[in-house]
């Protein structure tokens, strides 16, 4: 047991070393520049090697059930030093942030984009009750709790939110690290993108703000300050936005669109 | 040893692992690119501060589990740690200086390594997910990010910043 755990630790150090040695890679695709950070390589390497077909011999020891559940259970604690860093980013710029404080609150409402854009697409694809769970938000713990309380996770709504949760967990960080620089190339200001990075998931926020930092290193302190202030605000207001704005809007749009369908 | 103490020792050790991984990553980054953030005595102080703030956040969250208000009980540990850090960084500039000696991107690589490992058994669940939901997911993520970014852009424009 202890031996497996030491393999697990050695593996983590190895993955970090390999990912950092590959380093930041900038890949131009058409007019866009997609930046791949070491963190993207780290998540891809660990996911690909974790596929069932590789789980033989040595890899089976690294990817033992105990080790995987350890990683899942304590991921949040591994993440805590990152959260502890954000105070140092926000504190020196607190005045500036409070000055544009209302912009931070306004952009929280932008999280309704999940319903506004996601719901019509979901209905168009023929999803019905699954769409409720799948488009209420980005399917993090808050939405999972709300949907399971209201519909249970075995319901169709529950299946929808679980699917988004899984997809987000697997690909969320990669998605945001690619999508943030695309919006930057489309002309959105880096301050706005930094604020938007506080989507409510720690790993997605780090991925989004990290690629922005990699693209515009001279703005590092502003990017991190805005991203973390917005993340903190999302953890305060996120539940309220979901219950009092997203859910009623979704109900209204669902009724209107599904009726028009028949 | 009391169970509460054991629990804190366990959290302390895991956080120690976390900050060690950060230090390791920063060292590797330096080998790859000697121009990146150097490892100085301030870096060690910074890692110590990050460890301490995390522990304080955990303690606050544990303590407030007794609170009668549901919202406070369910407020994430991550949030408490950020608030602790913000308050203490406003109190003393030393914390700011120390923490900034720790390279930001070096904090993110170990986290995503852990995240990748933790989902290893979930890959199978993807089979139960329909391709329709996968398409919807792209629009859902796009929606939240683009929605917030556009409103923020508009807000910044209106406030003349």
C-alpha cells in the first residue's frame, strides 16, 4: 500500500518535470494563437495514462483505486495554496478593484449566458428535461446540489447536470485555456477576460487566468487580481444568481421554446 | 491523540506536499528558463505563508460547521482561505512580498496534475454521456465566459477605464 503511494508521488514529480520541460507552446491556428501551458500537458498526460488499456503492471500500481481516490479527495487541499495566493494579488490593488466594483457585479450576470446560449442549442438538438440540468450553469458543485435537491440525480435533469459536471471536470480547464486567448484575439480587453475567469471552478479559473498571464506577462498582477476577486465574488453570489436569476429565466425560456416547438 | 488533532496533522501534511510540489515546479521552471522567478529565502517564506493561510482557512471552515446559518456552513473552504489571505495581506505588506516570490504558474501545474489523476476513473462515465450533451457543454462554457467578458467589457467602457 505504502509502496503504491510512493510510486504515485514519484509519478506526480515526473509528470510535473515532463510538463515543465515541454514548457509553454504557442500554436497559431488561422488568426488565433492558442497557447498551451505546462498545466495543460500535465492534465493530458495524467488522463491519457489513466486510460484502462494502460492499467497493467506498473501503471496499475500508480493508478490504484486508493491513489485515485486520494487524488480526488484531497485535490481541494492541494488547491488551497493557490487560493491563499490570491489575497496577495488582490490586496495591493484593492482600491482600483473597489472603484470598478459594480463592473464585477454586473459581469456575474453574464453567467446567465449558459441558459441564454446553451438552452436553445440543447432544445434544438432534441434534449428536453436533460437540458434543464445541463444548462443551468457550468455544472459545478452548486448546480449539482440544487438539481439533486430539486429533481434528484437519477432524474433526467440530474443526468444532464451530471454529464456537464463530468465533461467540465475532464475538459473544462483545457477548454478555458484555449478559449480565453481566442477572445483576446477577437479584441476583448484582458481586464474583462480576467474578470470573466472567475467562473466558479478553481481549476477552470486557474487555467483561464494562467493563459492570459502567459500571453500578456506585463499585466500579471492585474489579471490575477481581477480573476481572483471575481472568483471570490462568484462563490458569494453564485448561488443567488443561480436560484433567483438563472433558474426562473430557464423556466421561462423552456416553456416558451418547447411550446413553440409543438 | 484526539481525532481532531489527527485530522489537522493530516491536512497539514497534505498542504506540505502541495507547497513542496510548488517549490519543485518552480525549480524545474528555473532549469528550463533561468529568467523565470528565482527561488530565494523569500520564496520559502512565501510557501510558509501559503501553508499557514490555508490552515487558518481550514480551521475557520471547521469551526463554522456549528453555525446555524446554512449559507455559512456551506461556504467553501476555498472561499475562507481567499478571505483569510485577503485580510492578512491588507494588514501586512510582508505577506504580499513573500507570496509574490512564489511563481504563479508553478502553483497551477501540480494542481492540474492532481486533477488529471483524480478523474482517471471518471473517463469511463463519458460513455454514458450523450454526444448531444457534449455539444451543449461547449455552448454552456462559451456562454458563461463570453457573457461575463462582454458585460465586463461594456462596464469598463462605461466607467471610462
